[in-house]
């Protein structure tokens, strides 16, 4: 819900990218580009408010 905290994770596994919510994998996407380096980006659509608590990005 909108008032509940959720833990989101994105894991790069070289050949695929795994997406998790609260420790449960919800999707796996084939990494067709295979970028060894890159930039992290966060996006939300118009009219959507997002807050982050304890944001951590690590390699």
C-alpha cells in the first residue's frame, strides 16, 4: 500500500538483471547490452510521489 515501506532490490547478474520486492524475486530480465559500467537512474511517472529511506547503492 501507499503508506507501507517496501524493500526494493535490483541485482545485476552479468547475463540478467533480477528485480526483488521484500526479498521475493518478481522479474528477471535478460541483459542484452552487457554494460560493464554505467549510471544508476531512478524514474517515476507524472503525479507519482516517491520517498526513499536508507537508499544504498553498492557494487
